[in-house]
């Protein structure tokens, strides 16, 4: 322990030496899509420890666990007066079994608080209510810190709480008392100066920061923001920047506590006595920032600087969060995307097809779509719905547009999904709700919607027009993720934008527009209306925020959360400390991970003559690997459900089915936009079974390899596993029989998840990849690991050979000695389980 502290104190010298440290966060936070499999695993571990002769009561969280049910809201109904009530009713009907399981978990396990559905988005609830900033445990004070099973746990860094996302596998181990093994990170200092111009939003700022940091390269690093410009940012602005740390690749983007932090704690209803205690503790420990005093001479691994005055209005897309486009350049960029070959910035639409007009009948009325037509406009996601300035800004754009006579086209699926009930209260008090409702931005639910893929179905007339005419339709959302196939299967172009811009694009009905030169609609008198005519000034927004966002809104909202709601409170749930598994359930199923588990660790297993299941290029995200959205009607998962009597209307989403390993194994690599080199440019979830040359669904090919007794590996490019902290993106390949992934680079959380499941992560040497080495994927691969496991070292070189005579070296991406131990046990949870069973 002393040695670990000394390593941290001597950070300047040790951080560049891959020094390993253990870290125990103060608490763990879960959301339901990832929380359900965590509770499933804990329940299965109770059964397993009993079989091993241990005490099931040892499977209990040792730190506070907050589980917020926020991801189950499907936008089934939008643009209707009763949308919220209808969607909530459907949410409970669909997810009743899953909710009952979580309710059981809240009583079966100690230290577990479950926040009921309909309360808000996990990160906004964390920011506004759950975060302690400083813990007081019987008079012993220590800083709040948290890991969460959603990559955007980093939002809490805007409040000065050290927090980041981990996979559910690692979170479960932390709950059971296992320290996180991590390499002491490099820290990038990001200096902020100046002040943002009028008309520029926090969303514009975070998209700019994301692009800068992604270019700088911050994967696995901490980013700390500092400088005079910090004082010009509200707490909500800081939280917006911290939220998107996964998009810029950092472990966290941290804002130290200052007076603005304390003011926010007061605004959100924290007790005055507690706020004073937080300030006193942090000042006493030199952890409080006072902007009136000369800045400290902090040491950083590298530096970046941004003058806030240089930030321009922008959006990001059409397929990645860090592909930022200045608003003034958007029309040209869109044309380029239509022309470019298929890729992150291209759709390869032939010149003679780019002006195509798809005429159709929408509910009996004439309508038309073109390339770039907006069919989804969603104000959604924790990134922006926690920020009153941009939410009020959206309301003011709707108000001004309505008063001028603008109307959103009826076939645009508009929605508003606030991150908490507080948003509803201040929009109502400001008088803006009626304008939002009038333009179709009525509240559809409190939770993650479009951004996670819960956008629901488009109107059948719209869907038909898109598919029959091969239209590149667009979605514009105030989210943080816009990867292919995530938002909706039929929106190939997806753009991240501020809430006010979402409303503006909904008015315009297209992303193929130059806002400076082209109107977004016609006024009642037939005059052109431009963006500048409906855009509010910063002063207008600030005035409404000042008068409408009040402390009692936060206290009353969260008092109601702790009491639950009638539907949740009346929901029957199982009792007892051991869960009674139902083999017929399609939502909750006992996973195979701990069944037939031996008492002794199996040790590492060699990978010999393995076939390549998939051959990928760059930027394969966890959405590609384990999608959270719609279950395609032709997929192996759909067949599994239909064979068990589940109708298509009740498929729900992959995210909602994460408590069932049989569905999730079939849903692995099921993204309809996935690109596998085996298919020669064809897009979709299929691959080649090499021995037979058959073209099969990826799950079916994997099963065939397993049935034949063959190991498999995956070849990939750079940034493999970027995106959400999705443990099923590691569990799924494990169940499909994958033994190793060889890539150019991994995103931090996904690499950790692979290790947690006992898979081998390998990186090509610098300057090499599958193409440069002449690998086609049709070879058979042997990974030459030392037979004496004591000779295996973190980061060592290992040799990989193929059956056609190729040989190349890779870096073994077990980054710490502890990770090697997990590998020898078959995964982190197997290690923890054996440790607990032996006590």
C-alpha cells in the first residue's frame, strides 16, 4: 500500500514507466441495460460459490451500488399529446420480467439502490442527485470516486468527482472488493481561455474539444481542464465536455472543484451544511480551485490550449462523433459525402442519382424525400439534456419559429427525452413547453432513447419511401453517439447537434442546407425565414434560465424518485437470496460462465491452428460487435425468439435482452452496417466459413467452428472496440468461441473487457497491420505463447504463425501482472469467485 502511494506521489517519474497501481473507487453506478447482466452474473455466482463449497452470502457488494433504470424507453409513440403515458405503459409491459428481476436484486443484495424507471438518465441523476463529491463515513472524510457500466460515467468529472466507465465484468469485481488493476496514466493538461461568442453553445464546444483531443491522442490518459476560461463555463457546460470523454478517447476529462461547483450543488438541492463540508475538506487538502488567485504550476504529460472565442457553431457526422463540421461548411460537406466512396465520410451515390426525389403518400397526403431529408429529430441524451442553457435555447427556437408560422413536416419523427423531471419543470415554468409540443417535441419518456438506438419504428410510409428509393435519410440528435446502424437502421446519415440546432434542422427538413444563405421555412406571410430569425441571443437564454431553473425543482423531483411510482411499487418481484431461474425466460437466463467451473484455475490455453472468424478494418465499435438497438427480423436472434413464440412486435431491443446469454450470443456482430473484409464490400452480419466456403450469419459460422472443434480469432484495424463500455462485446465473442483478437489498437474499456473474459488481446507492431503483412483471413493462426506461464510478461512480444508460412510478432496487451492472473483463471470473475470460495 505504501509503495503504491509513493508511485502516485512520484507521478512525474513513474507515469511514463507503465507502473501498475490498484484502485478502489468509493462506489459503483449501473444503468439497466448493463446493470441487468451484472445482477444476473452476481446471482449466478451465488449458485456457483455454493457448488464450490463456499458461502453464497459473500456474493454481496462491499461498496454502494446505484442502479438507475434508464435505457428501456422506446420511442414507440411520438408527436402525440399522450406520448409519455403510452410509452411508459409499453415500457412496463415489455420489460416487466426484467424490472421484476432488478427489484429482486435490490432486496437480495446489500448496498444496492435501484432508481425506478421513468426517473431520468443515469448520468443526469448521478450529477443532480447521487454524487457525494466528498464522502462522510462516520466522520471519516474522503473524495467521492466512481466507476460505472456506461462509458459516459465520465460526465461526473464535470462536478469534480473522479469517475469513468468500465465494463460490467470489471464493475462486478469492484463490487465484490477486488481492486481495479490499472497503469498509472499520463495526464494531458487542457488550458481554456477566453469566452464563447454569442450564438455558440456548449455542444459546439464539446464537439470542438472532441475533435482536438481525438487528433492529439488521449486513449488511456486522463485529461484535466484548467485556466481562466474554466470560470466562463457553467457546471452544466463542464459536464457536457466531461460526458464525451469516450468520444475523444480519454479515460476521463476532469474539472476540479471551484465556486461554480459549489453553486451547482446548492442549486440542485444539496444541504448547505454538506456543501460547506465539501468546501472545507477540499480546501484543507489543496484540491479546491480559486480563480481569484494565481494559477498553480501543475505538471502535465502534454498540453493543449483552446481559446473559447474561436469555437464555431458545428455538428458532427455523418457516422462518427469526432467528424466535426462547421455549420457554414455543412452544405459542401454533405455534397462531398454523397460523392465520396463508402466510408466514414462517404455514401458513393452516383451523380445522376443525387437529385432524386422520392414522392410518396403520407397518411393520404403528398410528401417527398431527398438525400439528406431529416426523418428523425431527437432532443435526447445525457450529454445535453442536463444543460439548461441548450434546453431553454431549443425551447426559444421552437417559440420563435412557431410565432413566425413555421411547422415541422409531419413525417419527421420528433421527440424530447429529458434526462430528469427537472427539465420538464423548468420548460413549463418558462412557458416554452407549449411551443415544443406544438412542433412535435413533446416528452416521450425520461431516459435514453434515440441516442442508444431506442428510436422506435418510422412510419411505414416513410420507411417504404426510403428503402424503395435507396434514400440516404438523416437523423439529427443531441446525443453523443452516431455510429452506423445505432440510431436507426434506415438513417444512414446521423448528425450530433445542439438541442436548438435539432429544432432548426427539424424546421428545415434537411441537412442539405446552408443556414446562412437558405431559409429554413416560410412565415405566415410567405416570407423566407432564416436561422438567424429564430436563434436566441445568449442574453435571452440566460435571462430565462435565471428565472426558470430553481432549487426546489431538483429537491421535489428527487424526493419523488426515492418514493418510486405506483407502477413500480406495485410490481411483484421474487424473494429469497438465491434466484429461481426460469429456463423458458427470454429476458433472464442463467449464464454458462460459471457452470462446471473447476476449483483450480485452468491456466492459459494455447491457440493453435485457429480459423479467422472475421477480418475487420478500422473503427469497429462496440455497437458493431454487440448492438443495443432493433433485433432484425431475419437475424439468428429473431429466429430464436420466434421459435419460442415471441412475436416481432415484442422483440424489444438487444439492450433489453442482455440478461439472456442465448440471445446475446446470437446478437454478437449482428449490426446490419458491419463491414467484414471476407464479404468483399458487402455490408451486413455475415462471414465466410473458411473450410466449407459457405456464406453464413456470423453466429451460425461461429457455432459451426465450435461444433467442429476449431478455435477462432479476429483480425482488426485501429480503435477496435471504441464506443460504449459494453461487456457483451467481450462476452459475446467468448460465447462464440473466439480466443484472441489481433488489432492495430484497442479502446481502453474494450481491451479490459476482453481480458476480463479470458480472451487474448494482441496488437500488431507499429507500422504493421493485416494488409501490410499479406493476411487474407483464410489462413490458420497459431499464437506461440510460452508453455511455462511464469515466462509470460505484460506487454511482451509473442510470435504468430500461419499455416501458409507467414510469421509476425505482436504485442501482448495484458498490461499488468494482475491481468495475467485473471487470464490464468479464465477471467476476472472466475478469479474473484475462487478467492471468495477459498475464504
